[in-house]
C-alpha cells in the first residue's frame, strides 16, 4: 500500500522539477507570493482538493507573522551575508540558509492542517482535472497578490501535471 506523501515530501520533489524554482521565486519577488502557500495550493490540487478563496485568505493571514517575522528575516540575513567577503561569513551564511529551510519546513507542516481529510485523488482523475484545480487554487491566491505574472502560474500548472504524471507512471511500474 502506497502512503500519500506529506506536503514537505511533495515540496522537495516538485521544487526539484525544471522551471518550478524559477517560477516560484519570480512570483515571490514580483508579486509578493509566499512560496510555501503556492506549494501547498499545488499539493492540494494534486490530491484533488480545491481551496476556496476565503480559506486562502485565512491561510495567508495565519502564515503572515511567521513569514514576516521569521522567514523574511532569515532570508534578509542570508542575502546580506552573500555580499560578505570574510571567510567565516560563508559558514554563517550556510547556517542561516539551513535555518531558513527549516523555517519553511515548519511552515509547510503548519499548512498541512488546512488540507481536507480525504484520501489522495482517485487514479481515474485526469491530469487535466489536476491542472484545472491547480489553476483555480492559484487564481484564488493571486487575487490577494500584487499583479502576478500569468506565465508563472501557467508554468507551475504545467509542471504539476508533468509531476503527477511521472509519479503515476512510477507507481504503476512498482505495482
């Protein structure tokens, strides 16, 4: 019996796919997106779940203090250390980078509580359905962002379909 991946496991696997990091970081830098929320919304779609716009607002508000008080400060520190030429700054930057990654992992754990308590999507559900759910989830989030680029959303939706397809083929081979 296959166990459904956690949001963290999904995030690690999905983020490693082709143009996903670039699309996520551009949404973060250009539109103020919280990448953890973007990954959460895509994970929900991969499980056949649509997240209502009202719930996305609640989620964003709930994550706001962690995002601004912890993750953003760690990110600023990591970026500031990148400019330092001191040899010791490199190891400190790596430690801050690891702390930032841990803070993001903890945020993803917090986000999992917003998933509906349902099993992963049925195997009959098409990747077109997953893509449509991903677009609806992301559009709900985009409504609260500042002018997100639709090309980044389309890239993430396409990557999610490919990711789900690759995972399904791997599961089919293991059965």
